[in-house]
C-alpha cells in the first residue's frame, strides 16, 4: 500500500487490494447492487464486524411515489438503535477535504455526495462519461499526495491524481460557486453491538416499519401508470431509459431482495414472507428486460399485466407478515 497505509483512517486494517465484499453483494444475486447509500452502509457495517441484515427492516415501508419508488435508505435513528452508530449532518463551510481530515483524525467516517464522473470504480457507466451524484464514505485521505480510499456501492476503492482534483473540485477559484455537497459523519461506539441486541432491536424495528407500509399496494399503483410512462420514456434519449429503470424497477426489485434477506436473518417465522419478497425481486428483474424490449420495439401493451405477479406477491407478503410480526 505504500503511502496509503500510512494515512490516518477509521478502519486501518483494510485496503482496496484485499477487501472482501459482504455476501449481500455477491455477483449471483438478482440485484448485486441496490443504491449507493444502502450499499455503502452494508460494506461499512461488514467492516465494523456486525450484521448489516439487521438494519433492513425499513424495506417493508417502500412506496411508489408517482414517478419512482422510494429511494430506500436506512434511517439514522435505526443505525443508532441497532449499532450505536451516531450519524448526523456535517456542516460544510470550508473545503470539503479539510473537514474530512478533521473527522478522520477523530475516528469518524465521513459520507459525502460526490461526482461519479471522477470515480474510476464507475468505469463503463459514469467515469469520465457522465456527471452524477453518488455517496461515498471516506476512510483514508491524503491531501498532499492527492490520494483517497473510500467505500462506494458494493466495494472499497481508491483514486488519486487528476481524479482526486476533480472529486474535490480543486480547480475552483474564489470566483466560482462553492463546492457544498451534502455530507454526514458517523461516530462509532467503543465496540460492536452484540448479536442478541441486534436481533431484539431488529425485531422491534421490523414491527415499526411494518406499521409504516403503504395502505395501498404500491406495485399495483405503479402498474397502473407503467405503460404510459414507458411510452414517454421511449421518446427520450436512450440514456434516460437507464435512469427510469434505476428509479423504478431496480429500486423495487433490490428493496424486496434485501427485505427477503432481512426476514430470513430475523426468524424462520418469516420464511413465507421472505419467499414472497423474492418473488417481487425476481419479477422486477424480469420486467426490466421486458421494459428494454418495449422501448426498443415501441410496443407497450404487453407491459400492462407484466407486474401482476409482483403485485400479488406484495399482497401475500404483507398478509403473511400481519399474522406473525
């Protein structure tokens, strides 16, 4: 690692070259990546030595928001209740990297919204191709050497040089608009939470999030507008298709795959509900392929019933949970 290993860090034992991702990001899963925020916390908790499955009760409350499914994120209060991790907003009034340096020196992990255009781990999608907002958790930072190590999506990476300059907007002058990303910092307790505490707290939180579930079936609500939305998507540049698919089918599919993992981890009592959740996930994956064909061929009628299996599975999942949670 050279210079990288000598930098201050929150987790000194890890390196990008040897990092092993959590099983929730295994390549054989239907959705190996979900969204940047949840994926990041899965890997941070994995590194901290606690079960990330415990935090996933919030997936039970996902809704359809009219043009997208809820961008599911672990509530900060759940992180504290489960793991004793206290995360809060970090005010940015100076250069971002200066704030991050201070917090790392205090043993705190900074989560910062960055531009994926400068992140080599997004090669093939965004890196040097398209500007986009994504969240990273910075574990090591060397401003002088222009090097940074960070959690992002399903892994742990590093970048340096010109990418570092771009990521932290080093080219800005006093006359340019300031670089003021949303940022959080996380304070960790002295030791990881015990499994008995995790299981008891996760069971309580699952019950709470179940009470927050949508009153109406969100997948059926989506199905009602899906063909019309796809017809409009077909008239947009092809790159817009990927954004639409990410915020609809990927979000609902990944959400319920994680819901299944949570329920399996929580108790055998929820095996049936977990199976229904996996049916939702698998159906969303299948419909995503149908979506691509519909856009390419401009034939939208087959989409009208495509989501019926997922909608039926949602009803069955919630009915099963209502009897057991």
